[in-house]
């Protein structure tokens, strides 16, 4: 083990619809902004303060297609992934940097009726699960579901 960890877990609201890009080899990539909020009360004024942080989410292939089909602006989603910083040059040749969340797992948290038609768990990709009611989100783990072979 290398002794390092790059893991991000976010629950927030989408800031826009998923923007897709398709490649010649059949792959695809989807991008969407995700807003997370932090609220606190200012001790000196007693005023409630809310700060919004925006995150750039990147989803690939089948997961991207599922997000494109079922996510819309304002939907609540749990996203798990890792941070990735890209370096690029703008029109003037200046180096620019962009930090993104490379999504490896997600769960839709907006209730089924508010999202329109949702996929059945059997038709969703293995790294996507759908939450269909208002109770607390239950993240499905992709670690082996067959517990019959446990030695204890």
C-alpha cells in the first residue's frame, strides 16, 4: 500500500444538465457542476451565512449515459470519486488549471416522482444505484454481494 488516499464524497444539487461528449471508439464522457452548501450563524451579528462551493464532476461511459438520461438541473445526488487536476492553455497561451471530481460511484437522491422515469436497479450500471424514496440515502457497495463464502 502506498500510504496515500485520494477520495471525495459529496452530496449536492446539480447546477446544470449533463453535457456529453462522445468519442470515435464508442466511449463517452459527461460533465456537470455540483453545488454543496455550508451554513452557519455569524457570532457577532447573529446572521445566518450560507456559502456555496461548486465542483466539476466528470463521469465516463455507461455511467455518463445514465446521468445524462436521468439527471436534470437541481437534482440531488451523492457522488464518490477522486480529485484530478488538469493543466491546459487558454487562447493567450497562459497555463490554466482545472480541478475535477472523477466520479467512480453515484446515487440519485431526488425522489423518483421528482426525476421522472428512473431506471430499475437491474438496468442501471453497476456503479450507479437509484434512491426511490425520501428516507435517508443508502449507498450500495460494489464489494461482493455473495456472503456465502465467508470463512466465519
